[in-house]
C-alpha cells in the first residue's frame, strides 16, 4: 500500500508541476494546460517504467484525455 501511494503521489506531483510549467510558459490558464500537462506526465511516467514507444504514446494520449476530461467535469 505504501508503494502504490508513493507511485500515485509522484504521478500527481509530476502532473501539477507540468501543468503549472505549461501555464507559465503559455502565460494563460485554461484547459489546454491540463491537456498538455497530462500528456507530458503520461509520457514521462511511461518512459520511466521502460515501456516501448507505442506504449509511451498511448500513455501520453491517455494522460492528456483524462486531465482534459477532469477539467471539463470540474467546470460543469
């Protein structure tokens, strides 16, 4: 349980850092920051676990989709 908590805590920390960094670079706060931050987080975490290239792209797309959906659902 501790290992899973540390893993998901790391994922959340990477996502927040990526979303904040993208927002600072773009100079705006909108749903696109979540999409880009989620995609980058998915790719980084997937690459860190030594997955193949197709899996990294798939995880990046999934991360971006989940992050974007959570922003849209949060604003409803």
